[in-house]
C-alpha cells in the first residue's frame, strides 16, 4: 500500500511539472506594448513565417517597423538573404499577443507568407512580374497593378486581388481561395484542386484545370480551354 501511495504521489508530481512547463511556453501576463525599427535596405522580396499582421506599402524609402508585446519583439529575427527580407521568430512558442509588421519599400517582386499570417499590400505598380506564395491558412489582400502575377496558394490560404494586370498564372490547392473579380486581366491560367475556389475576370483567354470538387468562376467572355474532373466546375459567373 505504501508503494502504491508513493507511486501515485510521484505521478501527480510529474503531471504538475509537465503542466507547469507547458504553461511556461505561453506569453504570461498582460500585453507589454513595445515598438522597434529595423534599418535594413535594398530588398524587393519578403518572406515571413509566423502569424504576423503585415502591412506593406510602396515608398521611395525603406523602413521596417514592428509593434507588439515586448517579449515577442525581442524574439524577432529580421535579416536579409540576397534581396529577400526575412522576418520570423527566433523560436516556436504559443504567443497570445499579436505582432504587427509594417514595411515600406520602393518595389515588390515576391512574397512568401505562411503560418496563418494576415497581410495587406498596396500601392505598387510595375511592368514586371509578382510572385505570390501563401500557405498555412494565410490571408492576403493585394492592391496594385502588375503585368503578370504568378501565385501558389495552399493549405486553406486566401488571396484577394484589386487592381488590373495582363496575366494571372495560379496554382490553388488545399481548400484555398483566390478572389480576383476586381483584378481584370487579358489572360489567365488557373489550376485548382482539393476543394479550392477561384474567381477571375478575363478578357481574352482562360486555361483552367479543376479537380477534387474545386470551382472556377469567371467574368468576361474569354476563349476557354478547360479540363474538369471530380465534381469540379468551370463556369461563367
């Protein structure tokens, strides 16, 4: 009986230690508001891999501003790899306070956002291409004009486009959503799978592949080439 009591006590102590350790991974206590500027320049690509609230605006000058809980800001790693600005946390933990990242830059050629980030990008116009990669339930609104946008959406991510361009090339998977009725283009090539949804506005030519109960709706009167299977649809809206 004594051995059983000791064993039970040891088990309870172990559970308490495990529970306490788990609690330590969270940011304890109230928000400690803190802001920080970073002085990096000469980048035209962005990569962020955490649940940041991101604002990106066009400007003649570079600036990087972070705001949030002091402990989160202290854990931020902000650095460049070639022409790519990378922002991420130093280590994974359960963060209960939101972190806001505001970036100003002259031109934008690519974004790669993951980890349930929320972003707004506006003010850019270019004759060049823009590459967009969203994954891990990230949400992005892009307001701008590009000649061509090449985008890959996965993992229940969502992209809203406003503006105009010449061409969209899109790969959309894993219950992701592209909303581009307010971004008219001349040509579009869209591939959807895994219950994804695409909404595009196309004037001249639309090439569509839809599988796995996906849906592509389009505005305009383009010449349409489609390959549809698995209860998917491609139709004019």
